[in-house]
């Protein structure tokens, strides 16, 4: 009896870090390989990636990676995986261009075989037959992926919506989705991000008229922030600018790279004379320029965030500027976004985060669109993905209300093994699973120990204890010294801590004091206890033992 395993390494019970394995006895196919972003307590962490241990341990079975689309939460971790296991990849032309750009930046010496895939054209990977299906999302060339197995079709919706009037005219292939439903979909892994939103999502093309109206009404410069990968939005900004007599400029490295690449490849159509470098834009009449800027999610290093702190040298916010947030906050980013907004308002800017007509529309399906996907594909089993637990629960409720048997709905967590054979499906014991925190300055993982130290530094500072030992008699040469940063402790408290440590050190034998490693470990343990007793704080303690 054949057995199919579906193993999410990311993207279930969370939004982001999408990476799922489909496995049989002999073959594994990976769908997507993305990142997520850290929480506020993850100090110094830039991105979070899946733990690839299971892939590395089973690398002989892996036939390749299939990419649904080019968003970072679906491709951002590729450079980290491919450094460990160099696998072939299948994706569409735009996705290839964006992936190659990221690989050149993050893994310059890595040579990766990237194969082109085209919606409607099937290809083989081991015993699997892979079928990309055209789907509408907020980036061109998004593909749902049907993986045809011996037990039936496993369908990844990818991030999707049913947009009847997309900017690029490439509508979701509902005909093929319906055919799949008639043929039999064994399992549907369905985007659940917006399952709690009633109705249907707005069409991307509805945003253009709103932008045009704002551009027309604004007396000064317009700065508009969005996701750097929202190519359709960039096109509409260019169209609105041209219609209102404004030139377009870009502020932000990632945005500029994406804009220029898509312009070169024909995904953004704008006349050369309608764009200007940022150095020229700041010299133009305010009502003649629109600037697309990075920073829609309050990212500290992004252009708009730096502008809000008056740290961005290329553009300074002026009184009379209109700043448009053409993006929805990712859950958890609300605090940083509002801090940026408030700083911009203090500088005299008019900030638009909402408008009577759409200035942003989601690329994810709302409740009625999800119902439509279920009706088209008629899946036997369903697993909600690309959603937090609250979204997964809402999806279960929606399915049960629609008559779907509850025992054929699976709420997965990262690391779970969903096993399917010709008779049943069930969740088995989880594989070894975790997540890896990356500091992009060093481009290396941040260990749990380092993260604990950073947390200690952020909360209670650092206590450096220096003691000098005379090698002639194995005794303290003088009174130890304390260097304190970030602790809330007065001079008297520090002296009391030093007194306690001195008392402890006098109890050690000369031979023990002359052993740097041993006495450093003893000081560390003793200092942590003493500092907690004296101050109720847990700073990072750094013992320095000098033997002279």
C-alpha cells in the first residue's frame, strides 16, 4: 500500500516561512522555501528560516524545489537551503529573475540549476507529476501547484485571490481548477490568511483610480510606500503619476532593484522620461514628483523609517508632503508602523493610511473566494495553511458550515507528518523541527545562547568583573573592578556586590585562583547570584581574570 507524507517545515500556524515537503518511499519534492520575520524579543535577528535538518538528512530522495511565486516568504530562505543541499529548482521567468538576484546577493558563488515552468504544462519529478496552474495574487506569475501522486492530486493554492480585473489581465484559471475538482483532488492545502474577512477582496485595478485622485489633490510631493515586490502597484503608481503630470522616483535599495529589473524585463511599462533619479527628484517642484519608498512595515533600516528619524540623507520629509501607506500591516508590525507615522506627522507631513476608496488591496482570498475555491476543487481532505491558529480555526468552521466532514480537515503545525494512503489520512508524530534565527550582518544563525545574552543585555545590561591575580603568590593583586552598562544600580550597590565577590574569592586556594578558566566559571556563577540578590536584575556577566 503506497503512502504519501505531507510535511510542513513552515507556513502552518503562522504567516510566512512557507516550505512544505511531499514525500513517498523514494522521492521528495519541496514546495517553496521562504522566510518569516522575528518578534520584538528576538534582538538583532533579521529573518527567521525553517530548520532544514530533515531535508539534509534525506537529501538523496529530494528531486527538486517548486516555487509558487517570488515573495520573500516563499523564496527568501533558498540561499540558506541551497548552501547545504544544492537542488534543482522549477519556477516561472519572473520568479527566476528575482530568485537569481537574491542568490547573487546572499550566495554569490552558488551555481543553481533553475528550470522554467509554464502554467498548464506538466513535468515529472521522480514519481510525481507537477502541474502549475495560473492563479492571481499581488505579484505576477503566481502558480497554484498540483502534485499528481499515486493516491491522487495534492493541490497547493499558493497565495491566491479571484481577481476578475487584474492589472496584467492574467486571471485565475478557474476552468482547470474545476477540471481538477472533477478528476478528484485528494488534498487541498489552502491559503487561509483572509478567511475571517467577509465577501470578496477588492480587485487590484481598483487601487489605481484612488492613487490618481490623491496625486491630483496633493499640492506638494507624494511619497507612497508599499511592499517592494508589489509590481502591479508600482505600475499603477507610474500610471497615476503620468496622468497627473508627476515624475516617478524610487527611494530604497530593494525597491529600486526590483523596479529596474521589472522595467527591463517588461513587467513594468513606463517611459524613460517619466522617471528620474532620487537626486534629481528632490530638486523638482513638489507638485511634479511622486516617490515610491520602502518601509511600509516600519522596518528600521528602510527608507521611510529613516526619514521619520531624520536619518535618510537622500530625502528629507517636508511640511506639505503627502505620504500614502499602500500596504496592509503584517500582524505584529502595527507598533513600529505607528511610530513611523507619528514621527512623519510631527515633521508636517499628511499621512494617509486609509481612504474612502481602496489605496491597497490584499493579494489573499476573502471568505467567499475561499468558498469558491472549495466549490471548484471539491477536495476530499483539506488543510488550511498560510495562516495563524485563529485563521486555521476559522477555516475549519467555514468548511464544517459548508458540509465538509470534520474528520477530513487537518489543522497542521510545522513539523507534523500528514500521512495519506488509499484508505485514510492521519497526523503522525512530528519530525525534528525548529526555526533558525539569522543575523544578516554576519549572515549566520543566532544561537539560543546568543539570543539569551541579547535578551539579558536588552533588559538588564552588562556587568564586567575584572580581577587581577598575582602569579607569585596566587592572591588578588588589588581590589577587583566593575564596569557596568545598562544596569539600574547605584555606586553603593555596585560596591556591595564587589565586597561580596571579594569575600568569596578569598576562600579559594592560590592554585585555584591561578587557573583562569576555573576561577572565571566560579566568578560567573557567584556574580549572577549576588547581583540578583542585591538588585533583582540579571545582567550579562562577563568575568575577566588577568594573571600578572
